[in-house]
C-alpha cells in the first residue's frame, strides 16, 4: 500500500534537510537562512528570536559588554551583536575573521547608523581564524597586496563590495535587455570562429587561445577496432587533435548571435571571452565577461547609438538609485573620488558624438603632446581615447562585417569612450551587401572559412 502523501512529504523534507546539513527547521523564529542584511532593512522584525551565522569583522571589548560586528557578505553594513565578557569567555576563542553562530534576540539598537542589533544568548565558533590570516581589522589593504591571497581576497570588505556591485550590474543589464524584448542566447565558449577576422595587423593581438595543442586523443585506425585496448599498434603513441578542425577559446559570440538574429530579431549574450594579448596590463585582460547584442532591421547608425546610450544610462541610473550605499562604501575604499561624478554625468548629460575624421583632425592639432602621432587612417591609442568619442571609423581599421559608408573610406562603426576607462562599447552596422562582403572576405583571404557567413546574406538575413 502506498504511503500517505503527508508522510511522504515529511519523509522527503527530512531527507533533504539531512543532505543539506540543516540542523533544524525553526519556522517560529528567523534562522541563518536569512541574509543578515534583511534584518537591518526590516526593523519590524525586532523582538524575534534569531539564529545568525557569519564572520567576525571587529571586536570591541568594554567592562560590561562586548560588541561584535558580524557579516555574511550579503551587504556592506555588518550586524552588531552585543554580549557579555562572561558569555564570550565560554566560547573557544572568538577572533577577527572567525566564523561564528549566534543565538539571541533581535532588538532595537540605541546606536546611530543601525536600526537593530542582536543581544546574544550564546555564541559558538564554527571556524577559528588564527594569526596567520593576512588581513587585519580596520586596515586598508592595497589591491596588489590582496592579489597575493586570491583564495582569501573575497574576505576583504572592498572585494566583497565589488562582487556585490558586479552582481547588481549584471542583473540590471539582463533586466534592461529582457524589458526591451531581447532573447538571451548562450554562445559557445569553444569555437572555430575568429570574429575579428584577421582584418588588420593589430588584430593579431586578438588571436584565440588554441585548444588544439592541448586537447588530444589517441589516433585510431581500422585495425584498432579489432584489437584490445592494451595491444601494441603502429599508431600507438601518436596523437591527433581532439576536434577535427582547429578549435579556440572565443573572443566574441557576435557571429553566433548574428546567425540567431536572422531568425530572432533581438538577441544578446553575456559570457566569458578570452584574449591572447602580448600584455598583462589592466587594459588587456586574458579573460573577461562581455555583453553582446544583435538587432535586426537597423539601417541607421544613429539608431545603434541611441540603444547604446539608453542601455548605459538606464543601468547607471538604477545602480545609483538602488545601490547608492554600496557604491559609496566601495568608492570610499577603492578607486578615484571622481568615479561617482563620472557615473552621475553619464546619467544626466547627453553623450557627445564626433566622427572619425573630426576626431583625427582634432588630435592632429595636438600631435606635439602625444607619444603616437595621429594621421588620418591610423588607429587611435589609449592616449587619444581619453577625451574622444568617435563614430564612423576608417574602414581598414574595422572588421570585415562592418558596413561600408557611401564615401567608401569609412564604415558605420562606433566606439563609446569613457573618461578613465577608454573604450567601453564597440559596435557597427553589419554589411548586408553580399557582393561587397564576399569581395572583402576574398581580399582578406578568408572567404572559404566564412562561406557560412555569406550564406546568411544569401538566405534573407537583414
């Protein structure tokens, strides 16, 4: 006879509880499954019995009371725990960085800057932290110092804050695209495409990290199928690439998105990309996450500029509105004091627009101040990008898929340049003229490789 559904549910819940390591389910009180930030943001919970867990960020000992600041990383502000010296002495060594569990009561706090605090009834150490811990309480650590302890770096206030802001920004970018009718597409990380196309010499820096040299499988021949795995054959010891064709780590999901955009008009991706630059500076990362979008039926560059500006402004505005405290907390510890001003300016003022020719002419007037002299047709360096936003770019500097303008010398491409950052966004209209596209691919010697790409134009892609 089948077990009653009620007993079955209870049995499953008990098993699930055991598997997750939950010691108990206390529906009558707030437990450690709730973020500590939620207690601080909900003063109405005052008077509840709570069980909290987190890491000790500071300890202040007085004659009759001891104050602990506990955080679980959910927010910048810690939750204050008030206990007595005798209660603390019963624990096995609470120190800075220790992981603790606190049973107590959430009460209104008389202190400024916090609505509630926890009066502890008991404190237990879940994980001790000894004097080899490289970070100290109330001590500012440089980014370079923290990089020596990558596995412990999330324990620092500034890096934890950075991760929260990054998470918030990613969610807001997704929200923008979803609200505006875009479909999220997961493009391949391993691919045979090089979307940069080897267009100009400078693109050699975008060479993909080749997996074919590292992913191998034993070579097989017809005789291998008739022999046991341990037998000796002439092909033993020989190896061949894992894939039939060269495979790379992606530098962009753009070409994959273009293929999808021939069926779904508005698509985007948000995923990892890789570079093999001959540089290890902050401007040339080997791995980073990139947002890419493709929109069908756009015929004017101005429409693309409007989308870019709207996306940046809306996301920045929501960051300021919804995460102001986190921004202030982070910028107080890291970065320039001007960063907040730059974000506020991005929201409040229209983006300036300048053509490539106008930018080149303007820069030529200041060539005496540049290490790299500017001529029309040359690419712009970091020193040039600091104060420029350029629109149509010189055609030989842009990838093969960028649409050529009527002048034949420039393409409908744009880079959004941000003070202190440099290029933030790059984009272009795609070449929809099959003859022009094929001719350009033929000139670059990659027509056969991108036959599938020209097929998109042959088969009614706009």
